């Protein structure tokens, strides 16, 4: 008695599916996608089985690898397209609203007020640092040794934070 084709396919499926799915999951790093891709591998097997039944393992590996890499390429294209669309949407967002401009100016005014409350050397060191100057350049501008600049900036930053904290009422 000859085994019907569906029984042969079912036997091959149950024997090889766990390995095919595990390899796909390792390749694409997505369990749900690995399930779908494994089904695609066996659908191809059902429609176009290998000529040599002894090469079934190699055939499955070659097909699952091709399907997995095709999936990764597709996902990469989708991510690039999504990034382009996000850039376009953010570019189309237009200029900031009047409220955003006012809030930004208020923030800048607060920072200027806090900076004005610092000693001249601290204020100058912070402004130079946040303008992109190196420690050596800052040391030359304010007349200190370069190794002292890091400590000076750290202390100035701490004083600036204190100015900011003191300008807001404490909540109880």
C-alpha cells in the first residue's frame, strides 16, 4: 500500500518544522515572523519539492535562508521608508507656534538671569564651554591653568543649578 502524498508531506512537516522555525527565529529575531516564514518554507516544499528526496535537509536550509534574508531586506526597506516619511512630516510641521517661541524666550531669560547671578569667571567659563571652546582655550581666556578648568566648570555648573533651584518656590 502506497502512502498518499499528504501523509508523506505531513511526516516531513512534523519532522523538520521545529528545526526550520528555530533557525528562522535565530535569523530574523522575531518569533511571530519566524512562524509565518516557516509556513512559507513548507508551502514552497509542497508546491516545488526538491528533485532529490535525499537532499531535503539542504534544500530546506537553502530555502529558509533565502526567505529569512528576503524578510530582513524587506524590513530594512520599510524602516528606511518610515524614517524618510518621519523626516518629511517633521519638515512639514513648519515654524514653531507663537506659544513655543514665547516659552523658549522665557527659558532663555531665566538662564541669563541665573548666569548673571554667578561670579564673572564662572559665567565666562560656562559660556565659553557651551560655545564649543576646549579646556585649553578656556584656560587661556580666563587666565587659569588648563587642569583647573574641569574643576572650575564643575563648580560653576553646581552654582548655576543652585541659582535655578532658588528661583523657584519650593513645593511642600
